[in-house]
């Protein structure tokens, strides 16, 4: 500890990481990127491995490793230095995710890959599929769940709960796709396919669809059906239209009564872009006050002399930000790396030459008046309206 304080207070020039923290004192779960009110700003420097911590009484600070959290402290981010002197950012064990802030990336955009976890405000999406070129092809999403059809003898007394017709039909067998029992258990495959496909919302070359589920028992429906026991061919329950590439498939991780098993968005970028936001003209519309009217944009770039082709995510100066989940990030000299943990945003910059005294970098735990200072900042921030209160007043209209 003493050695660490000496490094932070000495006049010697050395390579170090500079850590800038911004914490919203009004809302513990989100950060307003469009205001400077109610924000606790602090700056630190370190030449060794440290942990960024947050205390309920003293706010954000940095402590040398190894770190044992106190009763009112939680670790936010680990800044580690290896034997070769290279720094990188690591996620502490108890922190579920680190979120890279898109608007503060060096290019102000993130190159997408399949499996990326995206967050708009508090709404999370998974990138399921990216298709750049080729003939118009079928979009794929969701896990494969195989269901079987009933034989002719098993269907003798069955009644379709959709068309109310009974008895076996050639080429249109019965199936029991969910957990419903009794007279509502059976349905014609053709009737079920027509009902599920009719629920696809189309808009231009894009469309959205909730993962098929039974509205009575709420169980997820099978994605494919096998008509006979010895039949290896599987027919898809949901017949999706072909989509002109390039397109992207997003799986919404938000669950509600209208989509208890998720919502999928298939977005064609043949016209160059797709938008995400609260406005009615957005291809992915999220009717929530924590989402800006034009929150983010998805673009496809065919490639130029100075840029390779690919899918990119851009933030449109949204209020509560656009972020991408990350686990470990290497640091590039003189290029800030910004991550968000709940209501705290940390910008970490590796500087080849740094004088912490000239920058006034003092660890929080060394400030005698930090508790009173934090309390006064908290009192002054009561006028800042958190997202929960904002939701009560702001209409969902675009």
C-alpha cells in the first residue's frame, strides 16, 4: 500500500494507465450520456495492477491488487499488468458483464460478429446470423426443437382446435405441439403452420416474429416437424420468406407476455442501413422511454480502399447509450478504452509518459473529506430525474 501511494504522489515520470470515472448519482442502474448534472467525476493513475472499486460512502476509487472487498465495496474493473509491462482490462469474478461503450470507440462504431451481445439502454439483443452476399436465402434463428405427427390410427378421434374439423386428412396430419391436453391438444399441421406464419410482421424487406409458442399453455412450439417415424425429412413449422442479403438476424433477450420465448428481427440492409429506436419508422421498434427515438443504426459496408466490408453498429447520440458486451480488452497506447458497469463509466488510457501529481490523481481512499464530498454531490443530484421516474411521464409515442 505504501509503495502504491508513493508511486501516485511522487514526481517521477513513468508509464501508467489513467483511469477516468463518471458515476451517475441519481440512478444506480443506468447512465445518462447527455447530461453533466449529477455526475461524480474522478481521475486516477496507476503503474501496477489495480482494481477499480465502488463504495456506497466514498464512491469510485482504485486500490492495488490483491484486493479484498469490504462490506460496502464492490469491484468494478481489474486493470492488470503482466511481466512484460502490457496492460489489459479484465472483468472481476462477480461482475456479470463489462459493456464497451460504442460512441466512445476510436471509430465511433463497432464491427459486428455472430454471437455479439448488444444492449440499447437496458434492452439486450444477440446477433444470431450475419449474411453478406449470395442468392436470397432463408433466415435462420432459434434452437431446433423436433416434434412428431400422429399416425392415421392415432388421429381417428382427433379434432383440430383451429379449423374444428375431425378425422385424418391425407397430407395434413395431426400433431400435439404443446402441453395442452384433452380436446384442445390436437391441431392440423397445415392449420398450425398457417396460424404461426400469419403472425410474422413484415416491413419492406425486413420482418419480425416472436418465437412460436402456444397462447394457452405458453410452451414453445417445435421448430420442425417429422411426419412419420421413419421419415428423416424435417419440415419447418414457421415458413419464413427469403431475405435479400446482406441481412442480420437479432434475437431479443427481453421477455414479456407477447413474446415469452423471445422476439427475432430479420433486417435486410440491402438499402444500406436499419434503425433501432422508439420511433414508429424504426425497423426495430422498442416502445420504452429509456430508448431514444432514433437510438442506433446498423449499417453494411461493402468495402473501400481504407475499410473492409462488414456489418457495423453505430450509436445515434442516444440518452442511455449503446454498448457491446466484452470480457477482456487489451489497452492501446494513448487510445482510451471505455466500459460501463451499471451507472459508472470508466475510461482507461495507457500513457507512455505520465506525471500523476500534475494531473491531481489521488486515490479516493486517501481523501479525508471524500465521504462528505460524495454526500454533497448526491444531495445536489436529486434534481436529476432517473430513468424509472422518466418512464412515468414520457409517452411511448415517437
